[in-house]
């Protein structure tokens, strides 16, 4: 998703739609999902009846006061609805931007030996299609034949195309992406309406988000507090009668609304939806709010090596000379042999030569013949116009070819090749006619920045474990380069599940990142399964998050967002409860000080009258919700710290703030209310 799209997520249309949805959400059936605000709406309806038919309730003398209470209560509910609608609106705006990538384009369907043009919407799972350069891939699928460069920017926002080829773990393609070069044959893996893009659209809209366990626990707490304060307010009626104080029903309703946790009740849904929205803005699609919240509590992260920690393709990492040759000489001829080699290995040889700034003469190959790699020869290279022949390939194959040219090889060739193999690498020999110059060290290269990212995870208290099918020596080398805490060599899918279950049995939450079909069982078992978008359909189906950028280190952002979600909810809950305590001690003394003069000492804010005290607290209660919407949407900034420090921080900032702010706010509002009254 592009930056421009993100910047439009809080545009005028979104805000206007949120205002409209605020009224739609007044439907009691909808509002019952939020018990706290449902109680407020019930109180609003009761006060409205007292305004419409005051004689029935004996409230003719307090109509003006009741009208003021009604509108303040109504705005309290509307502000809470607005917070939720705004969060949902951001998700729907993202969904709309994704829908633009869905086009009912034409597809070249293959049936036997014939190719027919059909609409993409007519394709079914199992159909074969041919997609050529410049054409859109008509649906989710797997590359069955060929290799092509795919532009996925419509989905990921990344301009750099990715290579997809038949076989292996990088054959999955997404409908709506475009073929930049070459031609591929694709088998469709989803029916219309069931594609990955369709699921993404429904997920980011947020309408089907389920509450997380922590959110359910908090909802239970809010309901309990509401019931407690309901009992408290009901008992005030007989107490007031005993003291010969007339407490009108609107006053009691206003008092109840001020005391129950309306602040967090009004913002709770927005916090959860905003959490899912934030991971989406990092190009990660979360299947549920539970996945985002669980990410904030993970203790262990399991990572597949190939394609996740490493690039997956063995790439040239070093030129090793043999005999009396030099690395520069090996590099120069290796580059000449790879000038027309479009395989990942060939491209990596050219990239390494350029990175090392080793010179090579590309002109000598002009007019020459490229020798493609074949399974029977296990070599590739160039036949130059001047008669020289350059080859690179498997060591034994190049040795055999060199012997056929009447040449030999240095004594240290085999020992150097064996050293590379012991480290888990692949040696390729480079030869010119009958002379072997040296070796290309191919290895599965760790992605840039992985070590620093794993250091960051360690500081967050998360242990990293790499799983790989490589032998222990190779696994240890990659683990050391990547900077993971532990590794499991020669691992099977069963081994990955076993380590996840072992960690979970110790009460830990586990995240798993992977991209291959063999990772699917572990992704399904993990509490947080993050699949790479470049991986197979099976991996993406099993996971509860998909990273559109295929960057495994993105889990750090996901973890930070999960922790931010938990911290935001905790901070606003602390503020809300402290808020209620402050309002309680602000209103009660003012209500009873006329009948009980001794309570004047508790009226520390010096509120003008019982009516002004109730109205001021009620106005503050309504206004504080929209003022906190930006914080709920943005989230409290996450900083790694202990639970003790976090609790102390919440109490000092949001607990103390929740007491001080209402005292100051209610007093200021009371001054204006007394002028109005």
C-alpha cells in the first residue's frame, strides 16, 4: 500500500462517514455489544421520555435541566460510536484501495492443447492459464511452468518486482499482480470470491473482528463496575429521601453515567480495531484481533531458515583461487562465464564481481555463444569468438571437462572444495580451456539487517530459534551469521511442531514465521503464525498473519504493535477508572452539601450548585471521549520495560492524570454552567 493511500485514511470522506455511522450505531441491537454504552443509551431514552411527557413523571419544573441532560447523554453515546466508526472507516478505506487491484480481466485458459480467452471471474480452482508479459494474473495460483518477474506493487506497495518460478517454495502468485517479463503457466488455486485478495479485503474492513481474551476480560470488568455503580446510584435515592433531599431521575441517571467507566467503554472497540489497522499499514494482514494481541505477549519466535532468514537461493559469496591464480582472475572469468546466465546463481556471480570491484572484459564475449546449464553436463559458460571456452559448474564435471581438453588442476582444488562443502556451501569450479582457475563459493546468504533485528528481539525479551533441514555444521554457520539464540538442524515439520508445543507447555506464547508448505503445520500450531506473501498458498492458509513484503523481521513491528495495543488499553483503563473516582468525589459532596452542611468541606472544587455539578461532570464525561480518540487510534508509544516499571508509569501518568484532569475540567465547565444557569 502506497504512502499516498495511507495519508488519505483520515480524509474528509472517512470522517463524514464516521459521523453518519455514529447515528446508525444508535440501534440498540448494535449497541448491546457494548454494555457500558448500552446503559448510557437506556438512560438517554428515559430522560427523553421525561422531556416529551414531563407531566407523567412529575418533571414539569425541571424540563430545561432534563433537556440539557438528554443532549449531553446523546452526545456521549455518539462520541463513543464515532470512535469505533472512525477506526472501522480507516479499515474500509484500505479495503477500497485493495479493491482497485481486483479487475475482471481476461485470462488465457488452457484446455488440453487449446487456449481460449475467458473472463477471470469464470475461472475455477484447478484451471490452467497462460500469463504473458504485461498481463495481469487472473487469480491466486501456483506457477507450473516457466519463470517470470512479477510486479506486486498493487498489493504490497513495493516497486521492485519479484521472481516466481515453477517448483520450490517461490511459486505462489496472487491475483491482481502483473507479469513484467517472460511467460508462465499458472494453476488457479481458488474459486471466485475465495482468493487471498478477497480475504484481505474482508479482513481489513474489521467488521468481523472477534474480541480477544484480554478484551473479553476487560469487558467483564467494565460490566461488573457498571453493575456496582448501578447499585450505588439506586441506593442513593432512599438515602436522599431520608435526608429530605429530592433527587430527580435525570440527576441519578447523569450520576450513573458519570460513575460507570464510559471513557474506556466508549474507546475499547476503537483500540482493538486500530490495532489491526496499524499492522495493515505495515503491509501485514492480521486474520483477527487475537493474533495482534497475542503478538504483544510472545516469548519465543521460531523461524524457518530458507526464504525467511536467508534468501533461499544459493548465491555467490566468495571467489577462491587455486594454484597460483588470484581472486581477481577467478572473478574476471567467472563474470565472463555468467554474462548471459539469468539463473539466480549466475546473477549473483555478476553482483559479487561488481560489489568487489573486480574488473572483467565483457567485450571479449560479444558474438560468442552462451552454453546453457544442463542436467547432463552440470555446467554453463561461454564459447568466445577467439576460440577460448569458459566454463563454470560442479567441480567433478569441470574436472572431467578439463581432462578432455588435455589439462590438469592444482593439488589444492579438492581440499578447498571439501572445505566449502563442510561449511554447508556449494563449490563451483571456474575453468578456461584446460586450466581450472579457482572456485565460486555459493551459499544461502543471510538477508541484510537480520542480525540487528534479532538483537532487537532479544532486547524485547524474545528468544529466537532457527529451524533448518541443513546439517548441524551448516546450521551453526547460518545461526551465527544471523544472530539467532538457538537452532535446530536437520529439522522436519514434526520437529518444528514439537518445539512449538514444548514452549507452549511451559506457558509461553510462540510466534512462527515461514513461507513453505512444510512450514504450514507449525504456522497453524503457533499462537502467532506469520507467513511470507512470497511463499506457498498452504503456508498463507495456515497462518493468522501474512506479510505482504515477505520480510521475516517484520515480526518486530508486529510485536511492537501488539504490545502497543495492550499498553494503550491498560493506560486508558487506568485513566478511565481514576476519572470515575475523581468524578465521584466531585459530584457527591455538591449534591448533598445543602442538606448536610458538613459536606461543604469535601467540595474541594467549590462547585456552584448540585445542578451545575451534575451538568459539569456530565459535559466533561462526554467531551473526554473525543479528546482521547487520537490516543486510542495512534496508541501509546511502546518502550521495552519491566511489568513493574510499566505499572508505575501507568499509575503516574494515566492514574494521576485521570484524577487531576477531571478536577480541573469539571471546575472550568462549572464556571460556564453557572453563568448559563
